[in-house]
C-alpha cells in the first residue's frame, strides 16, 4: 500500500514535470527572424521598411530615385538603396538616369575632341565595406590599435555607407592621357570641359577646391555627381556645393 502510493506519487511528479516541460517549450520565444548579419549603422531617420524586393516592371509606380540624396561622413547612406543600373563604360555602371546623362555627356565631349574615361562608378555597399575593412586590417598589421587603424583607414577609404559611389550617382572621370586622381587633372582640357559643361547634363563637380571645409573632402576635379539638370544648373550658377544647396 505504501509502496503503491509512492509509485503513484512518482507518476504524478513525472506527469507534472512532463507538463512543465511542454509548457516551457511552448513558451520559448521564437528566435527573432532575419537579424541583420551585415547591417549598417542604425539610422533612426531612415528606419522605414522598404517594401518591394520584387522587380518593378512599371517604372511609373515606383518611387523616384533620391537624386538629391546627401551622402557624407555625417549622413551615411541607407544600405537598402539599390539603384537600377546601366553600363556607362567597360564594367562601370551608374543608376540608369545618371548613366544616360553621362553617356550623353561623353558623346558630346567626344564631338569636341575630348575623350572622357570612367575609372570608378557604382560601388555596392559591400564593396565599400570590403575596401574599408581591408584598409583597417592593413593598419592593424602595421601595429596600430583597432581604434587608430579605423581612423587611419577612414582617412583613405570612405567608411561603408559614406561613399557617394554607393548611390550609383557618382563617377570618377578622367581622360586617357591623364589618369591620375590628383590636382593636376584639373589643368587638363577634359577637366576644364567637364567643369564648364557637366551641369547641362545634370552633374556637379561634387568636391570643389573652394568648398573643402564644407564637404570635408579634398578637391576632386574628377568626381562628378548626378543631381539632375535643374539642380545642377542652379548649384553651378550660384557656386553652391550640395551641402550648401540643401541647407537653403
Ligand atoms: Zn569618386
């Protein structure tokens, strides 16, 4: 009798334990789905979810591309920006409207005997991230602390999300006879022609010599940014860089 009740008690306990286990399992919170593994710095101003990963067949209904977007060290690019690309030269691509504008610009330059050579255009976020991380590693291997390596790297390669090239709206353009990205390029016929005419195609010289303090970037006579003809014309005529133009 005593033995039996002990047995019953054990059974009861086992049942209870089993029930508890089921309960516990049932209450285990489901693992959060889709945690970003390579996400960007969180940007509270651009946290709106982007709805359409499906290819849009009707361009009339999709949102216009943000041609005036400001991307710099203080304004990192939202990672989800995915331009529809078109080839401009060789393997270099730009967002399609910017690409058409650049193709027209290059064709017109050619008519005036100016050869324009694209040496950099769209850089996906991941490419920029890889370039930046490689540079950090380079400095760590030279004996820098992680913190110092990051500072040294950022002075040479834009931090991921802070390069205009990831928008698909910026291109580095030189000429076959002068391909170095340095101040000397500004003295070439190609650079002079672009400085005088790029706005007619919707491009601005993004980092002018007299705006370094505002842009935070050295004079880059080869780096052109598409903003559309209307905006580019105003900026060029009033001598405003993008930061100044957007602040007005
Ligand atoms: Zn550039």
